[in-house]
């Protein structure tokens, strides 16, 4: 009789353990753990672990991925943001953002842009003292090559700090296309790094990015950017800043950090479309 009771208790514990391990928290949030150095280059299969704060997969075919607080776009055009199916990267869905120069329906806040953001999700914001990993994939759809003239940069992803009436703020990191290059632009254009010298071979292909950051308002932070081009199996470190002030704002006057993705800015006569998928925020250090 005692053995039977023990056996029933063991079975109950085992079922509870399995249920807990398989459980996924709603709204794109999961909890996982994996031990790894923040500076090493790792295979794709080990990069999506950790304490995942936000996980935007779009696999339900909804423009905000079904996550309250994610904004699809502020532009009013019907196709300023729309779903792609299939995504062509192993996913069923991804989001597309579109802008058309000169058409106000593809503008918001006075600029030519169509961008998603997660500013309304408190856990997705960043402040000094936070250590975070950001991941996203992007495809530049039928991207018109640059020929001559001005640079006409287009933003495709931003780690941004909000401003308010009392204080301005900056953009700690922007991923931009510039002529035929992909570049990183840091706060106030204090530093620019071209990480792909010629984008043209990668148009209409998915490119994966990862950024690890220790957010600080003094020169003790770091920012490390990794990239995985089509055909590569591992992320590669493409730029690094250490002993660096990463938070471009002042928390005491209401500045807060958040992510934006989509398309922002183009030259006269052009239409820009970019696909985004698998946008994640992961708490560091990994456990």
C-alpha cells in the first residue's frame, strides 16, 4: 500500500514537471536558460535562449503578433503594414512595412515612415542598469540600388530613447541602408560603421542580427552587434563598443528606451518595402 502511494506521488510530480517545462507564457513571453559567454560567436540553435522578455513571431498572422502594446504602424495607408505568407525563412508569417516618397499616407509624425514599436510594453523598455539582447531578421524587398547623388539613408531597426517637452534624447543605435551599404549609426552620428559594403547580393534574402547591450548613462556600458548573412550558420561579431555610454537620455525627465522596426526615410521617387520577423528581447546575462 505504501509503495503504491509513493508511486502515485512520483507520477504526480513528474506530470507537474513536464507541464511546467512545456508551458509558454502568453503575449510572446517565455522563460528559458542557457549558459554562454556574451562575446563568443554561437550557432543559431543556441542563440534564442535566456530570459525572453518579448518574442514577436507573427505566426498567428496578426500585425501586432497578438501582443497587446505592439504597434504595427502609425502610417494610414492600407498597405503601410501587412502580413507576408509564407515568409520564406521557415516561418509562416512575417510583417512588411512600406513607404512611398511624397504620399502622406505613408508618413507619420511629419516624416516618411512606417514603423512598428513596443514602447507601450513596460517590460520591453530599457533603462540604465538593464542588460539586454535584441534579435531581429530583415529582408529588403526589391530594394532599388543606389546609383548616384546624395546618400538618402533608410532606417530598418532602431534602439531608441524617447524625448519629452523637458529634454531631448538620442538614438543609441540605428541599422540603416546608405547608398548600397548597410551601416550602424550611433547616437548623434558620433560613430558610423558599414557592416555590409554592398547590399545588392542580399536583396530579397533574410539577414539576421543580434545586439547585446549593457545600458548605462556613464561610460561603463557595452554594445556588441552580430550579424548572420544568408548561407552562414553562425552569428559573427561585426562591431563592438566597450566602456561606452549607451543610454542616450535622462531618466529623471521621463526618457525611456524602446525598439522600433520597419522603414523610415527614402529619396524622391522611391518606394521602400522591408520584411521583419523574429523580433526578440532577452534578458542578460544568460543563466
